[in-house]
C-alpha cells in the first residue's frame, strides 16, 4: 500500500500542485494545500472505489481543499492571470491608467460570476486544456468550453455597455 501511495505521489504531485497554484496564485499556499491533498488521500484511500482515475480523484480532493480554504478565509481567488487576457497597457501614464481601470472592471465583472465559472476562466487563462479543466471541475470538456466562452462573452458585452471599445 505504501509503495502504491509513493508511486501516486510521484506521478501526480506536480499536476496537483500546478492545479492548486492556478487557483491561488501563491506558491506557499499551493504547497500547503498539495500536502493536505495527499494527506487526505492517505486517510481516505480505503474509500477510493476505483470508479475514476486516481488523478481525477486527487483533483477532486484538491478542489475540495481549495474550496474549504476559501470558505475558511472568506476570500476570492486572486486572478492575476487576467493580466494575460488583457491588451498590453503600454508605457504612457494614460495607457497605464486605462489598463489598470480595465483590469479592475474585468475583475469586478468576473467576481459576479459563480465560483465554478471563475475557476474555469482562471484555469483556461493559465493554459489548461478544456479536458483538464473539465476533470478538475467535474464537468465535461464541452461544458467547460461553453462555460468559458459564455463567461468571456458576458464580460465583453458588459464592458461594451460600460463604454469600453477594446482600444
């Protein structure tokens, strides 16, 4: 049993850490949560029914650890990845001010989305495939794609209604 857990840790540790880091954007917190995930896996290995892949099971535990941490701290995930989604702010003070304002608007609009939608958008911005996002969020690949597309469309529409024209 111990050898199996060691093998599972070696095979999945990096992926679980990367997933948690994509959610919290804090290396230290991601390490702590990753440790908690594997401790929980050791505690509950007897309850693992084998209905899903071990990696999927670990991602499910990771998702629950992350949500528990959010509930405990009553804070929203940091979505620094949104900076990659937005156009370059330029170098002039005016461009920087517009960029900062746009980033704040996008964050405000994204904060209005349900937690699962925020997580899907953040994971996509971090470069995860829709397949990986679906596994991590407990939805199909196509559902992850639709949720991401619709959320971005809602944000784009809201920005246009607020007068942002993409320039």
